[in-house]
């Protein structure tokens, strides 16, 4: 049996973003990064794993500060004392340059230092052999495919670490079938911050980031993986120090601002540590312009001061008012099959490619988008909006909805 932790995109020295409204309180948050790394190491020790994988972008930049390096190496020493090896590759953010480091990596940390694929072998405490194949970035991007350099599965356990993106030609592009053909027991992927299972059967996974640094990164974690009798299983473990969340506060029937404060405070729980975006809903009975833009900062400050003084662990970083309006649908006189016909036409690869061709010429768009994912999400959203915004009436006069 083999047990290990797959961690990727830690971005250990990355600041928390989108907190400009609470800049004074956000200064303390970098300490949370230290806690996340400590949580990962503690999990590895408590679960007595055979080793820990860092699948790229462990640091947010390729020149981490002396203090950042010291904090990281101190945690690696904790694993060293427990005789837990660490295998580490470097991604597009922390691409490897030896001269950037003030300290030697601890003896238990084995680095992939080349852009050429290498294979490192090892043995568990019980004497079982394993092999890990991978590469590191030595530059901010890698345009060529690396998957073809990986050897096919060797005897014993064989794992692959890969920092890249199927939908980009700048970050080691690959095809899913190419990975599957290697017959590895597990692929530990990095670069995509959302936990994603590309293949359940072949065990090809993005672990996602362990700690969200923006409000879009609500789903976080590391994978605790077990391989036994040719079967691979995993579970996501939450190691975050603070989570991002959206909290709806219903103000149904409330007419006075005093009652708004009471309703907001009652929405919090002491046990949860989170960065919170409050969404105030159903405010129609409150006076017009009851909350002006300049007063939002005051409300945020008041709520945060109250939470801190009463030992809550949440921090409100944004307040928005969401009013749900019900609009009548526009009725279109056409058979319902028309919508399916239109969608079918634009799902043809050549027509879709022509449609987004201009967008694809922009370098930033190429970097940010996975075209396969874009196409799938575009048509799902298009279909949902057509169904929600329009009422379709058949040519015979009957209504579809």
C-alpha cells in the first residue's frame, strides 16, 4: 500500500486579493499562509504518509524572500524529523533558479531541477518501491508538450507530476489520452486552482490550491491518496487557514436600519473562520437610498469591529445589495426545435472557432482560457439564457414555456 499527499499551487507568499475595503485588517492575513503550510505538514505526519508531493507553484514568485524561504524550510524540517520525503517541482510562477535560494533544501526534499523529464525512485518504510516522473519550469512558460517524454509505467508504483494546462500552448499543453496511455497509478497535476478530476478511472487530478487567495477560490484542499492492490482512491482534505464565502442575509419584512444590523449579526457563527461577502436581499420595505455607497464602508467597519470584540473569526470584506426582479419573458413565434437547431450549428468546431477567432488572437485570452472548456460552458450558458429569457410559442399557437 502507498499513501501520499498531493499538494499543488500553494502560492505560499501570495497576498490575499480583493480586500481593499478592509486594507488595515488584511495586513494580518499573510500569517494565514504560514498556517496553511503548517496544516499540510501536520496532516502528513498524522496520516503517516509515505511522502508529500508539491506539484508546482509552491511559491508565488521565483524569487521568494529570505523570510519566506526560512518559514518553508522550517516546515520541511518537521517532515525530515519524521523521515517523510518530499518531492517538489517548480511551475510557471516559481520557475527554478538555484541562485535565488538563501538556504539549502533539507535532505528529505528532492527537487526536479530540469525541464527534461526525470524519474526519481524510492522505497517506503515497508520496502515497497515507487517511481515518480516529472519536470520543472526553468522559465515562466513552456510551449512544448512534455507528456511524450514521460516513460511508460515501470514495475511497482509509478506516479506522474505535471504542471500544465490542456487548453494552453504556453503551459506544457497535453492531451488526456496521452496521459492515460502511460498507465500510471496517479497523475498529480498543478496549475489549475480549482480541484478537478480529469479522469476517475486513470486517476488524473488537479488538487487545486490549498488556500484561496481570491474570492473565486472557495473550493480548496489537498488530496490524500491511497494506492492498494492496483486500486487508487483519494479524498480531499481541507487545510485552509481561512475560507472565502458568500453569505445571504434576507431582510424580508424589515423596515428600519436598526433591524438590519441585528439581522446581519445573527447570520454569523463563532466557530467558522472566513472572509465573507455579505449579500443583502429583499430590501424593498426599507426607505429609498437607505444605504448609500459611502455608508457601506462604515457598515463593514462596524460589523467587523463587532465580530472582533465578540470573538468571532469572520471578516467581512464586501457588502452588496441584491434585489431579485421577475421580468416577463419575451415570446418568440417559432418551433421549439429552432433553439436546438441553432445550438447544433454553432457547436460545430469550425463555426465555433471562427466565432472566437478574433478573441483567440489576444495573448492574455490564450493564457486565461481553455478553449474546450470555453466551448462547453458557452453553450450551456447560451441554452440556459435562451430558456430563461424567452417564452417559445409553436407555429400552431401552443406555448412551450
